[in-house]
């Protein structure tokens, strides 16, 4: 039996399959150690953390996790408490649930808890997954809210700091499901040094730890690369005026595609694998 691929970080667009094949959750479970995994569930982005924590606890129990811990942190001060840090120390995987990304950020920012998670991910001793709100906080900057159904404009998106787990990215979730292309473009106009990543529901960017990620799940990942952006009127435009963005690069990736986010390039199919053109 082949050893499952290890994904140190998994960024999920929300609404991942919880009752069918569980492709994304199974890959997280396997990356965290399979039946030997100790999984920590962080449901604090949700307004109903007890219910969310219990739901994921049932799922990972059914998958066969050795131990599951619900890290039900309710205030920023708790993030530095020894009881949570001791539980975190024994985890091989941590799962950040959906909910409100601003709430999640406010609870975890600058805490010993999130610092420990970052250090352990870098050391290769912990797998981190985040879905929906848990995906939005991954970048150094994050989308905290906004609208859809309009042309790109400054007022379409609300931005703030993120947790900086993958600083290069600016992530939007529930992407095509909620028509958020213009929102992500507006965010990238504000932060053209970042790489825009729009992740559909039941879709995951599974990072390999080598500067690349693989797409898992049923939807697409949209990459908006402003590396060759030659012009934008962002700084001079009004809040609701349409934005100009010249020479953006856009990639649409689906299951099995690989992308190098450090080099900002699509990883071409291996020799011997036919390309559909």
C-alpha cells in the first residue's frame, strides 16, 4: 500500500464533503498520521463552536483517528493558557473550522497558540488545515468581508491583516459559488504584491512544503497573479468607481493540477502524461 502524500498545510474553500467520499478530510486525516493521528479541532470561528466541534469530532472518529481534541477557545486570553498549549503539543493535525474570519483572527492573533502552530508546521511536526474562515486567515492580508455581482471597485472588498501562515497569498473562499471574482481582483488591486487565490467549495489547495500545492476536490482554484501588472487606477479611483487592472495573469486549476506559488507558475504534466489540448 502506498504511503499517503503528506500535506503540511491544506487551505479549503468551505463546504467540504462531510458525508460522501470525504476526499479532502481523508487527505487531512492521512497527512496527520492516519489511524495514529491526534487531531485538534479549533471551532472558535463559529458562533456555535460546540456543535461544529462535535460534528468534526464525529467525522474524524469515523475515519479512525486515535485521539481527537476540541480546542474550544472562547477568548484571546485563553490562547496563552497552559491547558490549551498542552493539548496542542500532542496534536499531529489541527483543523480550523469555518465561521467568521474576523472573529478567528481576533482570537488567535499574536498568541502563543498560533505562534506554536506556525513553528510546528515549519518544523514538519504538525499538519494544519483551514476551511472557509479558516482558509481566509492564511495570508498576511485577508478579505474580511465585501460584496459580489459588481465590477471590481475599492468598495467591493473589506481588507485587514491575516495570520500570515502563508504570507504570499490573499485567499477568497466559496469562490465561484458566490461570484467572488471581482472581489478578489479588487483585493489584489489593493495589495499587488500578493498572489490572489480563489477557492471553490469542496476544493482544497494542498501545500506540499516545497513551494507547490496540488488541487483536491470537486471545484476549481482561481489564481490571480499581478506580477506583471502594468497599470491600475486603484489609488486614484473613488470607492465605487470601476477599477482598471492591466496585464493580470489568471489560471484556472482543477483536481490534480499543481502550481508553484513561489515561482508563480503552473507545474507542467510529467513526461508521459498526455495534456488535453
